[in-house]
């Protein structure tokens, strides 16, 4: 793995960072467009990123197993 962490870790951190910034944006952006953006994009994004993160973890486990078997 790289110094930056696994792909799963990177996706999880990016999602957490996005949600922190999203919450902060609520201090100045409080209209119907924000509510719709949250519903149409962020609420769709959350489970997609979690699913992708889990898939990345599974791929990383498989790759590690392959590496150990061919060494």
C-alpha cells in the first residue's frame, strides 16, 4: 500500500471531509436549492461511496492474498 493509505481509506476520508464542508456551508446557504442538492446528490452519494469503499477493501484483501501466494 502507498503512504497515503488504502483506496478505501482515501474514499472514506474524502467523504468525511465533504460532509464537514457541507455542514459548514449550511451556515450561509439555506435555500431550496441546498435542500434539493442534498436530496438529489449527497444522499445518493453516501451509500455509493460506502459501497465503493467496501468493494475497494475486498479488492485490497484479494490483491494481498495474491501477492502472498506468488511470493
